[in-house]
């Protein structure tokens, strides 16, 4: 395994994360499948691929991130691509949201920063190469009522992408983000029908995207795209042009 390219995808057991795992495996990466709770889905995905490894951890806990990095050192010895996909949404309007709810979302942003820091130091800077790809969101640009902390987190991922790319100037470590629009996942499936129809009315392609359509852009950035860094690529069916 240590002779093959290695990609690590956070929040990889379901939805966009699982689609990214499959797309990267198709590009001949050995993929580290990170999960927090979805152990059965992660195990099933690993069995489907036939190779790879599982990483369990809560990204709001720095000790979990440290343990994950040590596991990667032992199992794979390298990270060529890091995909920040893990996420959740704390939903409430500003008047009813509690401070501890807000902090749940804020700590995930810290986890992205800390995991990147550890992966850079341990793997990418030593070899002077790598790709860091964050899954942000169209709502980081458009906003979305009742999701202020979530939209702030997603906008922060794009700012993180642009700033880190500048910090890594002169190195072959490329940093980009992919900003999906409304994608058919478990998160959007629970939306009321009238909400889904209102969303579709504003999408020129008149449908929600598929996780695979996001993953193919991630795979492009991971395996090619040698002259793209500091960029945010929008995948939203025309909902927002960037």
C-alpha cells in the first residue's frame, strides 16, 4: 500500500463523501475512509472497494485527529490528497439558537484547520507535493435562513482555501474547493416537498445534482488540474455563477 498514492476523505461513509471515495479509487488511489458514527456504511464501502482503510474520529476533537494521523503513518505512510468533506448543520434562527449549538459548528472549522496542519507537516511538506480539496457550498455565497453557523463555516472553507494556497506558494501543493449546490443526499431528502420545489424553480437545470457529479470534479482536482490552485469550483446546475 505504501507504494501507491493515498487519498483521505473525511465524512466518507455516505453521500458526497462516499462518491468521492469511489471516484478517487477509480483513479487508482488507496483511500482512507473517515467516519464518525456511520461504521456499517464505512465498512460496506471498504468491502466494495477491496482496498483502502478506515479512519474513525470526531473532527472537533484534536486528540482524535492526532490518532488518525498516527494511524495513517502506520497503515499508509503518506497522504497525497486530503478531501475535507465531513460536515453537519446546526439549524435554528439567530434568536433561538444557543451558544453551545453555534460552537458545535465553529469547532468543525477548527478541525479542518488542525487536520490540514498535521497532514501538511507529517506528509505533504516533506515530499513537497499534495492536493487539499474542501467541499464548501453554494450557501456560503447566497446565505440561507436558519443556517447562519453552517453558511459561515462553508464561507470559511473558501477563505481557508484561498489563504492556504498563498501560504504554500512555490510548492507543488495545490489547494482548491468545490462548492456544490443542492445535491440529492440524505440531507436534502428530508426537506419538505414544497421546499424542494422552490429550490428546483431556481436551478436552471431543473434538478438536484448527484453526489457523483461533485465527486468527478474532486477527482479531476486530485488527479490532474496541475495549474489550478486557490480556486473554488461551483457545481450547482447554474444556481449561482460565482
